[in-house]
C-alpha cells in the first residue's frame, strides 16, 4: 500500500504551483482594477505559465501512480 515518495513530491509541487498560479491570476485582476495594464498582463502570463507547470506535475504524478499500480498487480 506504500506509494513512492516521488508521487508525493510531484503532487506537492503541483499543488504549490497551482496555488501560486491562482494568486497571480487574482493579482492580475487587482492590477487591472487599478489600470496597470502591463503589470496585469505580465501577472496573467506568469499565472498561465505556473498553471501549465502544475498540470504537467499532476500528469507526471498520474504516470508514476499508474506505473506503480501496474507493478503491484504483476507481483
């Protein structure tokens, strides 16, 4: 029943990146309210980049989970 430490590390990094991306999206809206257009667009770009990284980490953790699940069923 013990899953690999890699799985938990990738999940933790994915969650952290997802939270950071949400923060940048919220900051982007705040900057837009104050008519700081360039800063808002830069924050949105950073938010999308972090969201992409988070989704990649979630995909890696799903691959690792699938591989470990398959190895356990073979034995």
